[in-house]
C-alpha cells in the first residue's frame, strides 16, 4: 500500500471512529468494529500475490460485514465515504471506481430504505 493511501485511510478511519464514539453505546461500538474490519478486508483485495478470483472473496466478505454493521447501526453508512476516498486515491477511472464500489453502494441504499 502506498504511503499516501495509508495516510488517507488512517485519516478517514480516525474521523469515523471519533464521529461514532461521540455517542458511545455498545451496539454503536460493535458496528464501528465491524465496519473497520470490513474496510480492512476491502483494501486487501488490492494486495499483491492473490490467487485466481481470490479478490472476489474479499469483496463478498467485506460486503457481508458491512451489511451486518449497517443492521446494527446506520451510522456505519459513513464508511462508504472512506471506501470512495480509498478508491479515488488508487484509481483515476470513474467507471472502474463505480464498479468496484457498486456492492457497497447497493447495500448502503437498501439498508437506509429498510431501516429508516
């Protein structure tokens, strides 16, 4: 991972942590932990040395954890900003960016309509 990408990821992660911990509760904290694990797994899909189709498993695991975090607390929907920032720092093409974020965007929109 490039140094600038790591700095961007850490900055957004710290913002997410402090934003969610302003109103501390156990479900909110559990949602935060699941969201951060989901983001970490999402970034692992760009790791070198992955086997054939192994990156798809990372996307599915990340999306499932993200959905569970959203069912616990909708405050985790702000993680989509973190993922978008990560993708923008890695890629220049808007089509590739939107295709890579599509599962998480769909989960976010569906969760917001279901739980509000």
